[in-house]
């Protein structure tokens, strides 16, 4: 999925900050 690359997506994703937060939660789970 494209959202999997949240770290790189933040470069051209205005809502990447929200995605990163979600990714951290998923990784912690």
C-alpha cells in the first residue's frame, strides 16, 4: 500500500503527519 511508505510520503503528503502517527501505533501493537 502507498501509505506503507509514510516516512517518504511525508515529502509529498500534507496528511503524512497523521499517517506517521498511525504507523507508530501499528508498530507498537
